[in-house]
C-alpha cells in the first residue's frame, strides 16, 4: 500500500514543477484520444466509473469500519468476516 502512495506522491511532485500548459495538453490529448477510440457515451461512462471508484475508495476503503458497515448493509451481517 505504501508503494502505491509513494508512486502517487512522486507523480504529484513531478507534476508540480511542470508547465501547467503541458499538463493540460496531456490531459486534453488523453481525453481526445479516448473520444476518438470509444466515442462520447463510452468515454463519459469511463469518466463516471473512474469518479465513482475514486469516491468509493476515499470514502470506504480508507476507513475499515465504514467498509464493514457498507458490507453489512449489502450482505447479511457477519457474512464477510
């Protein structure tokens, strides 16, 4: 887990020193490429699922108790333990 965190910290640190225009250009290129390859609806679906995954990861996977409460709501209580 610390390797993933270190990777993101390194990535953010390397982006801080970059020209904001080049970062925006890279993001725009990635979005345009995604639109050409997948189309508008599939690209919006990918963006939506990415944002949902980010929200769930921040909300539930960073706090084990919140994740257990979520599983208790979905599954019968105690089934996953």
